[in-house]
C-alpha cells in the first residue's frame, strides 16, 4: 500500500489521565495551535504546529481549521440499536417502559431488511454526533448484529456489539432459549469477533430475563473466548432491584447474581449502577469490571442519580453511555450536560476535564482499548473529531467570552450537540461531514 500521510492543524485537546487520580492539570494535553499527523489510519505525531511543521515533507497535505477544536472520537459504552425507532417514548419507568415500548419495537428486527435500515440510520447518527466507538445491544435476533457489523465494517469502525440473550419474563415473540442463545451467539462470535476493528459482546439483557441455565451458558462463552466482552444492566431502577431479589433469593444481591455465573471481568461493562452499594463497587473494581454511566436515561426514566464519587473512591472504571432509547440523544456532549446536573444534585462538581475523560479515555479504559482509542497519542487509531466553535450563533457568541480551554470545553459540553461536530474521522478516513 502507498503511504498516505496527512496533517490537521487546529487547537487540539485530549485526555491523558483520570483527573480523579492525577489532578486536573496533569490529566490533559492542550495545544492552542496544534498539529495532528496521520499515517495509514493511525496517528503518527501530535504537538505544537510550529515545532512539527519543520519535520514534515514539504508536499504533505495539511487541513487547517479556524475556530475549531480537535479531540479524540467519543466513546459510548452503552446504547441499544433496536430502540432507535422509539427514542422519546412517553411516560413510563423502566419495567413498564420495556413492556409498553421496547419489546414491540425490538420485535421488528426479525426482518433483516428492517435491521439493515435501522443499522444504517444508527451508525449515521453515531458519527454525526462524533461517536466513533460504541458498545451496542442488538435485539434477540442474530440479524440485528449481522446488519450492524456489516455497516460498521464498510466504514472500518471500531465497534462492539452482541445479540441479546433473553429466555424468560419477556413476550414469547421475543425470547430465545438458553441453548439457542448459546448457539447463535457462538456463530456470531466466529463470524465477527476480531474481524477488522470489530469485537463481540456476550449480552444477557439483565438478570430478570435470563434463566440460571442461560446465565451459565453466557459465562461459558466468556470462558471459551478469553477476549470477549460482556454487557448487561445492573441496579438501574429500585423495582428492578427488588425483582432480582425475588427471582434469585439464594444470592446476596444483584451483582452477586452476575458474579455467581462468572460474568464479572476485565471486559465486562454493567450499564447504570445507580443503586449500587459500596461493597458492590469494590467487587466490580476488584474484578476489573466497568460501569456505563447513563445520566440522560436515568433522568428520563426517573431511575435515580449515579454516585460517581463513590465509583472514584473504589477506582472503578467508568465510561459514559447515551442509552438510546432510554436516553433521548445520541450526543455524548448532551449526555455530559446531563452528567454535570447529576453531580450538582448530589452536591458534587464535574469538571470539564473529567467530562472529557469520561467520554474518551475513561470509555477506552472501561473497554480495555486505551492502547488503540480514547487519546491522540502516536500509535493509536486515527479516530478523531473536529468541533466547530461557530456551530450555532449562541455557541459562537458565548465562546468569544471564554477565557481559557476549561471554559471553552465546558461551554461545548453545555451548549454543544450534533451541530457542533464539523467532521468525524475513523481510522484516518472522513466518515461524517456536517
């Protein structure tokens, strides 16, 4: 292959550590006039433009952005492909919402043409909002995952997804069996896991919709393929927590159900965790498991407030999730706007640099992909965004009043949305242009 080398000049910002561990100042790198050099889909250099320009060949193509900020691609650690068509469904909390809206919507994915259409819309929405990697729930139908991975592969995206495993407490038209879920998941793993930049996640929906037999087989799959992901839900809603106690009276709590079936581990991501206790946070951290913090959805479904300071105390990996369709926006900028409010309601602060961390490097660490995505370090995949300071009249006016990068970043996360994303790059290729 001929060497393709390009450079991008603008203000550049990326997270390099968790502010909770190293302090705010040591957690990021900012270049007011920066240069990002990309070769064959990977970042080969980052630094001050004045220093780097002298090291590059005279004929290199340089794209220069005015009034813009380059950041790493955003990482969504919890989102549902089949719920795209029911975003913003009115008036229910979690369990009624599933029965009233979610299950009927997911039933449509028995049709491959429908799955293809939604996968196309879904990926376009992710990229329009600057999300370059997502951990995605399919439906119970294998074709939901096939459609998603086919579309992601065409664009060489780094994506993780899995077929939902659900063999009880759901409509007959939407359940599999313990055995069929194992066989279908295994076939999808063999077809997709590790193909290009794609990864597979074993996906029991949540403890109430899986029998002990199904959870046993989910754990078995993880044992058979050591680098698989596992994704499910935990402690989102108080009624759900009570239901789990009724269904699994022999276990000491919700997390203990998953622990018993060997579903905790370094690539296990549990969505929500709103009602976790200290001991559960400690156990998640001890096993290297991660939480997907989904503030928009937690507000929309009235689930509660995630305790980020408690997670930090236990050094628990936390990523950010939009949780579409419980969440009402594909935008991680909008999700950070809600995350800030979650902290405010608990008398805590969320600094813009911690927000940046959650949406990029924190998500990469939750997914054990920090060597590939989440920063702009040389040697990582060239997944990055260009954010436009003049995206809307209000944003443009407000940012003229900003005195430093901290204020600029906070305004982008408060007033920003899909319009703010001028361009999205994945593996060095332009995959979205506003």
